[in-house]
C-alpha cells in the first residue's frame, strides 16, 4: 500500500475528495462488483467507518489510516509522478461529471490500493455505498485504465446519491439478477461515455492529455438492453382481471376530453380513445414507459389535405405535452397523440377506453417469439453513440466557422433521418415493436442521445442562420 503526499495547495483543489489507505473489508455488494469487473469475489461484509484526519502543519499532508493510535510506517512510501497526477485527474473527472448533469456531490472518499495482485483476473475497483468510498486498484495498470475505473465507480456513487439500492448479496450474479445488471450496465456505459467526453475536453481545450488515442470507441458490450426485458404480467397498477383499472380509465377519459377541446375541431367527433404502447403490453418498464393516450379521428373528415391536418394535430400535441409534462398516472407520464383512423398502427396491445375492452389483446408468448439480433442492436447503438459524440465534438471545434458548421448540420440531419427511417421501415413492414430498428431507436432515446442529436441539429441551424 502506498501513501500519497499532497501539498496544502493541492488539497484546496481537491474540494471534498479524501484519499485514504485501505483499512477495511469491502462490502458484499462491492465484492459482487469486483466479480463483474475482474472475475473474482470474496464473500465478505462491510465493517468499520471511515476516519477523517485534520491537516497537519507540515507542507506535506501524510495520508494514511491510523492503526492503534498511530499511522503505520508501513504505509509510507515515496511519492511517484503518476500518483501525484491521479488526484488532479480524479478531481477533474468528478467536476466534469457534475458540470454535465450527473449528481456526484458530495464527492466520495478515494482509496488507492497499490498492493500486489497476480494473474489475469486482477481486481480493478469497487464502491462502498454506506461509506461513500471508492477503492481503485492501481498496481501494474495503465494510468488511463485506472482513470476509467474511477469513472465507472463514480457512476455507482451517483446511483447511491440518487437513492438506488446497491445492497446486493454476495451470491448475486449479473446473469441472474436483473437489478444488478441494470446498475452495472449504467456504470459501464455512462462511465465510459463520461470518461471519453472528459478526455476530449481535456485534449481539445485544456491540454491535459495530449494523445488522441486516449479517446475510446464505445464498446457494444457497454450497451444495456435490460430495460427491454419482457415482464411476466401486465403492470398490476393499471390492469385488474385483464381490464383497465376503473380509476385509471375514467381519469384518462377526462384527460382525453380536455385534449379534444384543446384541438378545437368540433365538427368531427373522435372514433375512439385508446391506450397503446408498452404499458398496454408485457414490455413495460417502470423507468422508461409512458402512457400512450391516442385520440382516433378520421383526418379526411377534418380536411381533405390530410398531410396538413397531421402537421396541425402534431403541433398541438407537442404543445399539450410540453405544457403538461408533470401530468402522470402512478408516476408514468401521459403522452397524448391524435391518430388517423386510416393510418396503420403496429402495436400488439391496444385497449379501447370507450368500449372498455381490448381491441388487440397482447400475448406474452408473441413478444417472446419476436426475433431480434441483440449483437446487431448493441453494435448499432454503440456506433450511433460514437457518431453523435463525434458530431458534438466537431461542433465545439468549429469556432464559428460557417463551412464547418454546415458540415456538422448536414451530417447531424442525415443521421437523425437515418435513425428515424430505420425504425419507420420496420414498423411499416408489419414487424412488432420488438424489432431491431425500434429497439435501436428506443435505446438511443432512453440513453438521451436522440435529444443530444436533435439539440445539435437545432443549434447548428440557428448558428448558420443568425446574423451577428
């Protein structure tokens, strides 16, 4: 174990960070994480609390853990150049995460473990949720790999601050535990993405990292598809004895009536009001699903220019949903939409609120039989993420160069259309919602990359067409 020596000036830059030597046994949950990261695990439990020491009068701050009332001399080693840079980079990565929307404050304690490890499956790091402490194993590892491990564990710290339960049993495996798979998948994906973005920022603007090879491509293994898992039952908060709960039905009908009044098309009556989508099926997800409330109306009766009618209804739909973004039923957002009765709608679950019955009853076995190529989906999503991140980085480096901005706008617009058309093509061919194109689209949306791409399109357009 090595102790890092930090000057007072350096301590002031570290803010809430505290670098401590190892003096405790990691929790069972942490050990599960070790197994995920490195293929090893010891069935142990957490013990003790983290001690904080005051800054001594010396210009050097000796960091160690007290043993029997004194700091063990065995923990004192000479400072190495690489070690001194870690505290700086840890702080920069954490601040970068916070500045870019990730909740990581108060910052965790940091423990660098330089103990010897043998074999291929060495441990890389773990997070202790109760102590809010990150341990990173450093011996015989590339500095960049150490920083990437830190970014991964910072996502677990963020999860902990958000109230996500990280108390897993030492017997849990990712392959058998859906919740563990979710938290690990988020850490692998977001940790790598934030780390890559930080390296790009550091390389392009601050000159901290000079080698472009530090920018990694997103691995397809980092793409989490667990939110698309098929449930064994319909959401019990909404469905009772295979019918929509009466309270939910009446409330949704009230909302639909108000939306119809908002449309202002009183010369045409709706044909029906339906709910569809994942909450009317077995692929619902408590984090990502919303209530797709559709008003069915014959567009040709509104006006013979049905394309104009669709644009009109879509505009009002967008306005309504933006004005009522906090409108929820049991925590699920309500998304309204006007659907042309002459429009084909690919959904294996459709329920009529007017008739109070299924128009298309979902069958779990049908969803389970749907053939998707998970490897293809992960690879395509990872590629799209890289393309979007590259375009965002290109735009940052345009420096108001109109020619470069035009290129970014053209590429982002094409990429947007490619993603949408890939989904539309499969749905229009009669494929179910469990199809490659639809899952790719939804995965990018759930990860926030569709919003990033859309915002990039808007920003580059506004930039090009503004006069300064």
